[in-house]
């Protein structure tokens, strides 16, 4: 793989977006003088006419499911499945992005990147191969008009990007990879000498260096391949070439953080846990718990 692969992915996106009706709808929205307010909810403010308000709602609904958020666009509240402010607020005390070059790998619709603007980084680049999430970002950024860059690329492309990063966030990606050590190696190759990786992943309790390998699904998620103990995650990180491994904090997913709303189509956490024993998934595995890690070379 080389830079030609990245160029090809960009060409595919440009070709597709030029014919996609939803992108055409976004691009045809008028540019208005709006104010961006960055809080737990990403807020866009402006006085707009009723017909534009209705069109914005129509496009936002067409872009469902909204997994990350919340966003408030001219008094239209997009109440996403995840209250992403809970995770961001949990992590924020552990990093300083001022004047740094930052990557968000698996950035979804960019909620975390909009939040990062408060710390005045030098540059933010998001990486996510989902066209739907890219369109959600384009929709928000059409009005926010930030300098955030969004690449329709995955973690496997990261080490071939045109520059390295001071801080890489990789939140909720590792357990989706069939080769977690290779993914960690890609992250290591993509940071500057004094850089850091802020990573979170599902975990299971235990003192041994082992991992749960779900047979078919984990919490109804079909592409979860490995759920490690913290010692196993530490071992993977050292094998990938990181010398520093720091546990920042832990969290257990609750129905307050992840739940059904009108802005998703389908099930959410309440459907993923055993209704008779909320400490277990419907498959009988330990309920989702996360560990947050800082890695350095």
C-alpha cells in the first residue's frame, strides 16, 4: 500500500458524491452567517427562514442513523444514540491539544473533532471510511465552516498519510480489527517521536493476558473480534513497539450514555443486554466495559 491507494480512495469519493442526491441537497443549502458554540451539545445559531428550517430537518432525517452527538442546528436538536459528551468529558482532563497536529481515527460524524476545537490545535484530521458519517460531517460543517479535514480512509491507511501526528485518538476501533497488533503498529508508525495515542476499547476483567473472542457477536455487534484484559492490551501494545502504556480511566456503558432516540433506526443498548441480568450481554458475555489508554513510543 502507498499514497496511490489514498489518492484512489479520494477519487472514488469525489466521483460518488457528485452523483449522490443527498450530497447535492447539502451542497445546495445556502451559506448563512451562523455562530458555532462548543459545549456538551455542538450548537449552531442563526436566524433562518421557516422553509430553510424545514429543509435542514428533512436532510438531517435522511442522514440517519446519527450515532454520535448531540448537535443542535438552528434549534433542531439531533439527539444522537450516544451522548458522546460523556466520553469526551471523561477523557478531556488527560490531554492538551494546543498547537498540535491531531488525528481522530474512526471519527464518525466528527463530534469529538468539533469539541477539540476548544483546545486550539494546529490541525485536526478525521479518518473514517463511512460515506454516511462523512455526509453528516459535511452537513454540520457546511454551516460551522471549520478547517477540520475529513478523510474517507481507515486506520490501515494512516501510516501512509502525508504527515505524522502529535496526538492520535482511536476510540472504539480496536475491537473491530481482526489483527489488533497490526493496527497498533499502524498507529505507532503514524505519530511523531514525542507523540501519543489515546485509545479506548472494550475490555474484560482479569489479571491474565487473555482475550474474549466472541463466537458470532458481542452485545449484538457482529464485528467484535477480541475483547482483551488490560494485561493482554498492554502485551499487544508492547509487541507493537510502544514502550509507555498508561491506563487513564475506565467506564461502563449505561442506558444514559447509549439509548434509542428518534434519530436512529434500530436497536440500542437496552436491546443488547440480558434483560434478566444487566451485567451480561444477550449472548451471555460480560456487559460492555471500556478502558482508556495513553500509548507512547
